[in-house]
C-alpha cells in the first residue's frame, strides 16, 4: 500500500474548523469554497468509481477531484491542455522573462480590492511593455507576450507580481519585417520601471477619485485625500522593481518554463514536510541569501490564512495575452510573424489527452485499463460512487477520473 504523503488538504481537514472560528469573519465566499473543495478533493464526499481486475480480482477505488484552480492536486490536466495550445504559438526566436512587482506599500490595498487592483496591475504592465516596445528608440515594433499573475512569495506572504514571457522582437510598424532585439537584451528595465510606476499610480488615483477603492481597518486613514496623496508621493519617490531574466533558448525551454509557472498554486504538496502539534513545516527558498533552501514552521491556522490570501476573485483571469498574441488577432498575427521569420506553419499534434501525471482519464480508460497488481488483466468498471449531497460542491464541476 502506497504511503500517504502530507498534503495541503490534510491541514485543511484537520484545522479548517479552528481557522473558521478564528478568522471566519474575514473569510470571503471564494475562500470558503476553496477551503471546502481542497478538503474533499479525491475523497468519498465527491464520489468516484470502483474497478476490478478481470484476471486477478484486484480492486481499486478512484475518487473524483474538485477541479478547483487553487487545489494543489488539480492542475496537471489543465496545465497539459493549456501548454498544448501554447506550443502551437511558439516562434523560433529567443524568449525573455520580465517580472513586474507591486510595491509592498500597495499590497494591503490590493488585498482589500483584489479584482480592481489586480486588473489595473495587468493594465499597467501590458501598456508599459507595448508602449516601450513601439518606441523607435528601443525596438520600434509590435510585440506579443503572455502574462501570469502570482500573488505569493515563498513564505506565503502576499507578494503580487506579474511574470511576462516575451518573444525576442516584434512585427515592424508597416508589417513588412520582423524586428529583432539584441540577443541578450530586450528593453531597458529602468525605463520599464518608471513607466510602470507612472501608469499604475495614475490608474489607482483615477479609481480613488471615483470612489472605487475600499479601505478597512488600518487602511481607513487613506479615505482622507491628504493621506492618500502622501502615499502616492512616497511611492513616486521609490524605484519600483522590474527585472528581466536572461533569455531562454528555443521553444522547448519556453514550454518547460511555462509548465513551472502557469498553473501554480500558493504552495505545492511537495514542499510540505510535516504536520505536528498544530504546526505546519514546509520548505522555502530564501532568495535574499542566494536561493538557499530553508524550512519554516507556521501555526496551522496561520498556514491556512496565508494560503487563502491567494484565492482569486470568482471568474478572475490570471493568465492573459497581449499584443500580437491577444486572442482576437493571434491567429492572423502569428501567421504574419512566421512568414516574416521564414517559418513553416505549426504542424503540432495535440497530446493534451495524455498529461504527464494522472489527474484525469479518457472515458475509455475509466472502463478498461491495465491492472497495476498483476500487470496482465484489465480493470473493469463495476460501480459508480455517487457524491455526497452534503459535500457542498456541484457534482457537475468535479473531475470524474
């Protein structure tokens, strides 16, 4: 029998009630749904199916997954399908990785206004990259890029930042050539930082003047216009963090990177070490000390609180495409870009039905697969296990693998 490895779900099941007692008044409906979904994922509560080997009689029960985008166990299938689509869009040029970070002073404001502030963060980042790239002094071309919002640091504190993956170059303004950037340099990060700061502060000020920002608790003094202006002035005087990592190699390296960064959650099960005496221990990288791996222990309730900080508002899109990769122009612009680069159209064949790890199965596999015990017989479906009506989740939204 396979040894059970500690999961975020174990923490939620063991200490979820204590968390609700301590922090329930500040918990949003979205956070409660995540707490419940992760707790019951791949358990009897969500139902499943029972199979038996037609040769040796070995029995297996597989329970359904919750399919929640914040669940550490439910990302592999979605990631595989998403990566399959992205592979068709890759160009034969170096790719750059640019990261824009929200200043710490704005982090509490973002927590109280997630949908608005995260949306403005995407807007400021995308407009900054597009504007600087169009400038003839820098690249003088239309670029395309994808962006991914992460809101966590390694210690689970709130740390919103946007990762951008950008092809090295763009389509000229007249559409007649591909404009290459330098092999080791995309655009100046100092220029990006200053324009990013200017745009985001401008958009936040417009939202403030329109009364769209909420201020609670320690942020209530910001309702006063003079206090708000002092904050803006202080932020204008600081350098904002924007950095560009060295360029990737070809498309294969880009896909490997995307697989790590796109469908991530605040912490993976693999980083958990132990749950003992009300404490959760986990591994984290200390970037301030040369990426040194260290261990951290948190009270279980605090661990849950930090994890739930990173729940996105319902329907919020945290992976977005811009420029010539924007949804409405992507197919046409990619065809143009490939023509300018002398590339053949993509002939990639989908393999999204066979993700690397087993979070979902085809309808045929559910009914018949190789027996893991005798390695000769086939597992045959003999029973459907129906979800518990009290599970609190929509059965139609669960993975039936």
